[in-house]
C-alpha cells in the first residue's frame, strides 16, 4: 500500500520523535510529509506507533493511494525518490 503521512506538530520534542518513528516506515519527501510503501499488516503498526508519539492537539493525516494513483504522483524540484517497500522489525 502507498500511504502519504502528513503531520503538524508544534511541540519540537514530539515532532522530532514522530519524525524518527516515521523514518522506520518510509521516506521523508517534505519537511512534514512521508511516503510509505507498506504491506497491509504494517499499516496498523504505523498508526499505533504514531499514536504513541502524539497528543490531542497534534494533527496527523494518512492518505491511502491506490497503485494507479501512486503512479500518477508528480513531484517537481529537489531530489525525487520513491520509498522502497518497508519491512517492519
């Protein structure tokens, strides 16, 4: 599954912890946006790991893109890379 995770967290320590957590699941493509290619069983793990790091005033969004939609993503500028399928430890 191709999942885009975006977040808005004002507390620096929590934001840094979430960033480190998300690096275990995918690739950072913008400051607060990650792209993850996960097996269906790992989506729940991703969401549980995120829940452990955030508080009520934080905002996290998950966008699930179908395979066809993921191929239609257009990225301009910077280094363009696709996250590899991640296997969770």
